[in-house]
């Protein structure tokens, strides 16, 4: 484990479950799935974020394991074309919001999100 970059944690966790939108993790008839931040949680804690479905709880846990607060407003990313930052209650472009928007709003694949984060050192 021991990941320090969000992209590395997403990459490691992305091999465990198929990607979904709209929740950190979900169980269906086909099995479990995770979003990009859910995949990072899986890599960092070796378990699904079941029971920690609130945004703050999952993001705080991921932040603690990475040693980087992914909800810190100082850690911002450029908004990719087509991403509506108004999807978020706070209209911020901090790391967790952008990743959620790429996953849920634009439907980017795990790999597209990983590549985007690596461009900016995350």
C-alpha cells in the first residue's frame, strides 16, 4: 500500500472492481463496482467503502491515508472542457470535486482520470 499520490491509488484500486458512477461503491446483481475515489479507497484500505458513503467520510479517509487533503481548496485542478463545476454544492474545483466530476459528470474511464491527475502531479 503506502500510496502518496491519488492517481497511483486509483490505478491500484481500479483493478479490483468495475467502474461505476454516482456512488463510491455499489453492489448489484453483477457484483461490486467503485468510482475513481472509491477505487483509491479500496487500494488504500483493502476494503470497499461500505458504510462510509458520505462524501466527507470517504474523502477524509482517502486524505488521511495519502497524507494529502483531497478536499483542500488549495489543491485545485483546471476544469476540463465540458465539466460543469455546478454539479457540486460548493462550486469548487478542488481535487476531490474534479475527480468526482470526471467520473460522474463526464464519464471518464479510470485510466483517463489517472492520466489527467498525473499531468498535474497528483
